[in-house]
C-alpha cells in the first residue's frame, strides 16, 4: 500500500499538478458515468432478483436520486472543507457502495448499494468539476472540461460493451467488480495531490440545504408516480418547497446556492438547456437496451456492442467541441448539437418491431454527434459565466441539473410504463405495450430537444460576458 502511494506521488510529481487534476477528474468521471449506465445489466438483474418493470427502472433511478438531492447543498460544503478532500471522501463512499452491490442477494440490498454509490457520486461530481476550474488555467479551461466530459462518454461507451461482455460470462455482479480498479487508482491519485483548494470560509446554510433536498426528493418521486393522486400531491408540495427555497436563499447572508446567478441569462439559459437535454436523451439508452434484448432477442454481449455507437461519437467530439468553445460562442455550438439530437430522436419516434437495425444505428450516430457538439460547450458556458468565487456553486448547479434531468428522464419512462403496461414483468405478451411505451417516450424526448435548442439560442442575445 505504501509502495503504491509512493508510485502515485511520483506520477503527480512527473506530470505536474494541473495534469494530475485533469487525469483524476477524467478517471472519476469515467467511473460515475459507467455506474450510471448499467442498462445492459437490467434485464438479467430483473430476471435473477425477480423484479417488475417499475423496480427494474428504480435500480437506475435510485442511484441518481441522492445525486440530485445533494449536488446543490454540497457546493458550498466541498468549497469550505477542500475540493480534493471532498473528492477523496466521495471516492471512498462509492467504493463501499460498489462492494455492497457485488454481494447483493436481493433487490433491497442492491437498491441500498445504489443509494450509497449515489451519495459518493454527488461528492465526486461537485468537487471534480470545481477542482478543474480552480486548478486549470482559464485559457485551457474549455479543453480541460472537454477532456473531463470525454471521460464521461468513455464511461458511457464502455459500460455497454465491457458490461455486456463480463455480464455474459461472469454474471451481473461483475459490472460492479470491475469498477473497483479505477476507483482505487483515483483514491490513491487524490491522496497523492499535495495541494488543497478551498474557496469559501463562511457558515453552511443547513436550513436551505434541507429545504432543497426534500423539495427535490418530493418532485422526483412524485413525478415517477404522477399517474396517481399521491404523485400529483407530492409533486406540487415539492415544487412549492423549491419556490420557498429560492425565496429563502435571497434573504440569507450565506446561501447554500446564490440564486442570483440565474439573473445572468447565459448561465440560466445554459442550465435550462442542460436540464431539458438530459431529460430528453438519458432515457434513450434504456429504451434501446430493452428493444435490443426484449424485442430483437439479442444477448447482453451483442447489445452492448451496439450501444457503443452514441457514446463513442460523444467521446470523440467532446474534446474537439470543448476546444472550439474557447474561441467560438459556446451556445452557438450547443444549439447546433441539439439540432442533430432532435433529428436522431425524430427517427426513433417510428421505432417498431420491423425497424431495420441500420436505421437505429443511424439515429444513434446522429445523437452521438449532436451531444458531442452540445455537452462541452454547454458546460463551458455554465462554468465560465460566473465569477471565480462562485465556481463551486456553478459546478453544483451543473451537476444538479444534469442528474435531475437524468432522473426525470427515467421517471418519465417509469410513468409511461405504469400508464401503458402496468406494474408487470417484461415478458413476451407485453412486448407490444413495451414498443408503444418506447415510441411515446421518443416523441416526448424529440419535443424536449426542440425546446433545448431554443434555450441555447436565448443566451446569445445576452449582454452578459464570460469570465474566461
């Protein structure tokens, strides 16, 4: 252990602190993206642990829920106690959650492990993005953020392929086993960094943090059962709590999140575009996973090979678009990217049992191009539209809207499943209803993408300047 620590310290000394931070952020982004995209394992998990279609979706949703709840409150907390220290704590928590998942013998234990992974990931997401902004020169910030996002897309792209392969031969638990290696590596790399970054020394707004977390919990859970009266009531209460949170934050001296940042139209429009885009697109991977394995009858290994198309295109284009966003208005690039995604999802609106595979792959290819053009510039627009002292808040906002969008995306699919299929196991007699659910989800997602294009363009008319 000591020898490994010395090796990691030597790596930091040789490549330099700034590059070590970029490497660390890329590795942890890879891991969290991989853990978020375990869709290829869900059919096997559901079969072995006797899960219905609703619980099956919750294996993914319950991982994202604590991230959505905690991202904003953790912004000031990580900035106060140290970004690298907070990142290391998040990595350790994620390791604990992954180990529990490896030994889960029932759905309850697996869901608990996913909650712990989500809490660790919340710390990782907030601290890693703020760490890049704090440690990397502004002139190369867009490129560094692009490399970080490339790590996300490499995780997304490798999860179906590597996951599908190891699951096919070793069982679904193996998708968690293999994440222990990069997690342990990143823990040592974080521990080996000699510097620490703190940007806030005031009190923590505990009241605001509690209001926000409960509000988000009620909104997301209420949305997943919005087809019931209880869901509608919880959704309304959650929205009222979030309004109360904004009102409260305007009146305290040290808010957990400075809602005045949303007065900057570039910041607000880019966040709205990010929220809508994730709500529209995150569900597509799950729709295609179910289509490949249930409708087309492919095994997890071949399905994983097919699902690589979109994230590979994202991984290729994210660093390039990030570099371009240092020279071209990032919101122009973001709007163009969402235009490509809209075309891709329009194709998938006609998905049925006879849709040829090449049409599905074309849609995935276009979606990958579009999101690769959108994500890095949109991230740069958000992180560069605030003063340096607010980078942790911007990072928390970015993490929150991304995960809230992803959670709402899966919630949308869960609601559609409940409305069209009911709470049933996905078996051949329900395949027609599965296809109907998939088409409706794609139609809603395509409409949301059009709105995201408009949101990206709104910020172009602003006089607000970027802090680059």
